[in-house]
């Protein structure tokens, strides 16, 4: 493990996180960004502006010096800053700090109005891969068996086709999506509202550990941070930004999953919703999103891939009912066939009278219908061949 840099005060830090592949972010810059994830909240415009203008190190030095040019809340939080402790926790759980400029920095998050200053990441997964082929699958915590089945099947299907699956590790749809991806050895990412070492919900501890073993568990806030309601809403924007698009499986009219969908729309990402029973309130948000033109309906893996995949080459086939021999009939032949009886054969003259067609048109059409097995000659007349029905 290598150091993430020196404190602004000059004190040597402990050895903490793995070196990150790619362009070098200075140790001091990396450490300062880690500190900012402690003293500021996600999506904080003020913190982002300070870091962009002065760099993370200088901005942090201004905070630690008590400068009146920085917001008071940062100075207050800095009084309790213990970056060595945060780095030690990261070390214990095998987490690393990923910063803008690192090879595995997920560039999609840069589309946010206020991108993360850094990300704490557990697991071997390369987050940069999400930019090219990925989907967020989110939905209600109080889901139905139908919703969990759909989330599981969709996640397994898209993961099997090489898509990364991102969700929030919550009960219900999130958990089902992660499990579906893991079931086919797919790449899945859990975005947490608290520190990466804090499994939340606790009942999903094993699931989160499994995700960290092969994929990634990430957070914008420093280790030890508690998941709070505002942080859940803010992590939803990150879920939307990480991927190529979002699918909402089940959502009520006030579901936080719709917040994820709205963020995706604002970022220019496509959004799909899975339809449910019209009587189900847990699907009402999905149906409303479709009515509002915010999302399109998706019902299977092929339609999700069609929504998010390579244009043209991964288009879903248009669904249609079983084909019948009558589907492609010429209009005149269809008119002839309509009046030919099943049981008692009639001659061509009677067919012409019943169909209101010229005798020569009927005389030409009957052999064509016989050729495709729709009518058969019976003595001097014609009758229909009964349609074969599959059981």
C-alpha cells in the first residue's frame, strides 16, 4: 500500500491505499481530495468551485488556516478532520481513492453539474469501463415478486451481454439487480450513501461483500460517514451519471428511483421503465414516467439492449404475433378467400357473385390460394382448408 500524500500541515500520513493506474495525481492532491470528501457533502457547489479554482491542496490549506474566504461550515468540520483515521479505515477494507485524471475515473460523472471531488472504491472493478457499456437498474424497496423477478432477469441478461450493472444495494429491486448480475459472473457496482466500509442495509452485508470481490462498491463520502436521507438522494444522481442509461423496474409516484431517472434525462441518458399491473401503486411511477414522455417501456433484455446498446447493431426485433398464411395475401385473393365456405364446395361463379368480383379475377385467385394450402378443389367447386391450430 502506498501513501495518498502529505497533510497540508506537513505531517506524514500512514500507508493507506493501493496506487491507482494511469496519469499521476500528486500524493498531496489525492490526500486533499480525500479530506474534502469528509468536510463537504456530495454535490456541494461551493466545495467544487474552491477545488476547481485553487486545487484541492490549496483550498484545503485555506480551510485549515481558518481563512474567512471559505464557508464557515468547512472550517467547523475541518476542526474534527482526521484524515489518517479515514485512510486507515480504507486500508483495512482494501479501499482506494479514485480521482479525476486516474485511468479508472468514470468520466460519466463529469457530466454532473457538481461532479464528485473523489470516489472511495472497494473492489477490483475498473469504473472507467462503465462509460462505454452499462446500465443502472433501480426501483422500489417495497417491491413485488414480479418486480424482483424482472430486475433479476434483466440484470442477468444485460450482464451476460457485457453490460455493467449499477444500483444502490438497497432492499427490493436494487438487491435483485445486483444478484442477477452476480449470478452470471457479471460486473456490478453498488453505490452507497455512507462510507464504503459500512454495509447498508446491514442485512445486505454478504451481498455487498460479494460485489466488492468482483466488482466495485463506491461512495462519495469518506469512510465512517453515516448514510443519511440527503445522501441517499445525492447518491441517486451518481447512479444515473455512472452509466449509459437507467431502467426503473418498479416505482411509486414519489419513489426516489424517479429522481435517478430524472437525473438521467437531464444528463441526456435514455431511460426505460418496466410496466406493471395498472392496479399496482408500486408501478404507478413507471407508468407516469412513460405518459410524461420521460421514459420508454422495456419488457425484456432485448429491449433494454436496444435502448442502450450500439445503434442499429443491437436493435431489438419488433414483437409480433404468430404468422399466418393469410398475412401476406393480395387484397383480391383475401376477398376471394373470405367467401369460400369450409364445408360445402361452391363453384367459381358463386364465389365471384358472393365476393363481388369479376369471374376472371376469381379464376386467377383460386389456384394461388390452393398453392399456399388455403383452399382445395372439391369436384366442380372449391372449399377452404381448415386452419391447423397448435396446442
